[in-house]
């Protein structure tokens, strides 16, 4: 695989797709995912779907992130209107992440202890939330390990391949009647592997997946896995300008990393995603 061609293809995607440049931390995250794909012999389209989810879940950072639960009282009323119907009900939890986590996650998602909501808040490349989900990946006794890159990559791959996040898996979204390499992939629908917010975010995953797919093809990634990896040419300078993630829940569906206000690139992505969503409808 020609790594220089891969990153160049991502940098030169058409406006409204990725069209991005990467920082070194972002490159490190992408490389960790590519290495894992090589070890597991992941098909090209499944790898594109994995990269698309990691990009979306981390707000483009491509590194493990931790859920940010620092909200104003007014924002809490918007995010959880049923839980915080009035300003008075929200104020005790405003700018109080630990108390908020225990309030909104306590008593569900396998959380039974008084501090479980906080202890098992969202972490990783694909946000896992709640003790029951941490147990699936052997992390209940050491939840902070979900932020280690090697562990985060393992969780991302195991969860998407085996259906450990929502019960849906990568193979569920191969086009019926052909192999993934020949018949395409249903990226938008595959958002259900991580989170059941397909209507809100499926179009974004579609755009990200197609961009990563095109870059992998241009780089010579094998249809059945990663052929002998080549190091990126040290003469090639890759400049990254990540739009840093703002991490925290935006709705009652746990497990999604959240992003900062988009810059110019982000606005292009949002516009493209909205257009694609209208087209899909």
C-alpha cells in the first residue's frame, strides 16, 4: 500500500467530502487502524467503514477521546429535556460532570454502583458507555484503558466486526448479491453498527466512507486485506489541521463522541451531508 498516495488522496478529496489535511497525532491514529486491518486481513470496504466511524466518533481527531459532560444549565435542558425540564432541576448538574454522569447514566447500561455513571462514561475511538458495554470488552475493572490507543483500536474492530456495540456488524451492510469489493457498501446504513442515529448521521458516514474508500483504492489497498505495508515516504510532508472534538452527549443515545463547532471544512462537510440526506430521501 502506498501510504503517501493514501494521504494525498485524502487531502485532495472534493470539497464536501473529507478534503482534509492531517496532524501527526491524526496520522498516528490512522496508522494504528491500518496496522490492525493488516493483522486481521480486513476487506477494503470494511476498512473504509471503520475509518469513517473513527473519524466521525472522534470529531476528526482519530485518537481516543473521553466524553465531556461539562454543560451549562440551559444546555442541559436542551440535551435532556425529559430529565431537566426546568432551570432549577438542571442547575445542580451544571458544570458538574461527575454528578451529571451519575444522574443520566446511573441505574442503566449495567450501572448499579453509586459512581458507575461517572466511572463508565464514554471513552475510546468508538465511545463505549456503561458498565455492561465495558464488560463486553473486558474493561470493567480498568475502564481508563479504553483510552489507550491499542485497546481503543481493538474495541473498534471487535465491536464493528462482531456486532458488540448494537448487535449490528460490518457484514450486515454488504450489498446483497455480491462481495463487498465488487458490489459496494451501505455506509449510511452501517452507522447502526455504532449508534442508532442513522437518520441524523448516516449521510455523514456515507460521505466519509466513500472518501476513505477512494483513498484506499488509489493507494493500492488489496480487496481482501492490507498487502505488505509500505512506510510513508519521509520526504512527504503531511500537514494536519484537526477540528478538535467536543466530547459529550447530544441526545439520550450513549456512545457517540461529539465535536466542536466546525470551521470552513466542517461547514462544507455539513452542507454536503445535508445535500446527500435530501437525495437519499
